[in-house]
C-alpha cells in the first residue's frame, strides 16, 4: 500500500518521516534522489529506502505500507491514502528561500522570497498546492506543522490510527531539534513558527496576502 506524504517544499515532510522512522519503526521512501538528505547522512535516520517508480503496481498491492514523500500533484486515478503536511505559507516560503540560498547556493533572499510568493511553481504555488491535494479522493489526513512542533508523536500517531496502521512506539531514538540543528544547521534552521514576522518585509507580506489570503483563511492561519 502506498501512502503519500505530500507537502509543499519546506512544510515539515522530513519531521514526519523522522517520527515514522525513529518512533514507530517504519521505512520511508521518496520520489526524488534527495541528494541533500544523502549528502548529509540523514537517510539512515529516516529509514529511507529506494523507491522504484517502475514498481508502482507492486507497491500498491503490497500489504506493507510504503510512506512516500512527494511535492508533486496527486497522480491521476490514484486512490492511495495521503497524509498532507501543511505549514503557514509565510513560514513555508521563508524557509524555502533559505533552503535555496543555504543548500542550493542561490543568492538574493528578498528576490527569491518574492519569486516564491507570486511565481506559479509546484502546482501553481503554495495555495494551489494545498487546494489540489485537499481535493484528492480519498480525503487526506492533514497534519499541521505547527501542531507537530508541539506534539510530534501524538499527531503522527493520530495519522497512523486514521490509516488503521500499527501505532505503537518501537523505542527508537528521536533526535531533539537542538540535536538536529547542531548536526545540520542549514537544513534544520529554527524549529519554531512565526519566523516570517522577522524575515518578510511589508511589501512582501502584502504580495503574499494578495495571492494566498483565501487558502490561509481556509487552513486557519491568521
């Protein structure tokens, strides 16, 4: 059985995979080569295994759950269950801009951030990504990044229970955010909500509101 771990980039997918792997003992997979994860030596923590897109039918028919990271659109005529991880769009795009600079070696934080706010990438931008996945059938189980920061084990456990999968901790070591930050400071930067209030200037905030206010309200963000 495939279970999509869907999110817009920098919305908390890695945190969910860490909990699945280290607390509940599940293997995780990715649609991507995840060169950043491999290069930083994080794959073992995520129990990340190779995902072969040519074996989709085999994965779908297997009784074993395959938790697969994706940032893409929902596959056509796919009825696999989904855990959708959502994060305040302002924090998401600020984090994505830092990722572009720190990991992908781009330059110009404000320019990158503004580009992410209005440019239609990843399903047409943050709002379109959220809308598209929430329309998927069956309806996704939604995990909010902000809730995960407070109680990661509890909220991932709720998702597993919703999927009727074993949800008993197996006794692995879940690193604290401080440990993750110390080891990978550019990937695990802040570990808190609201960084946009310090890093998004007034004009960018107005631009964000113009493009994303409707979905922010739907998802309960103010």
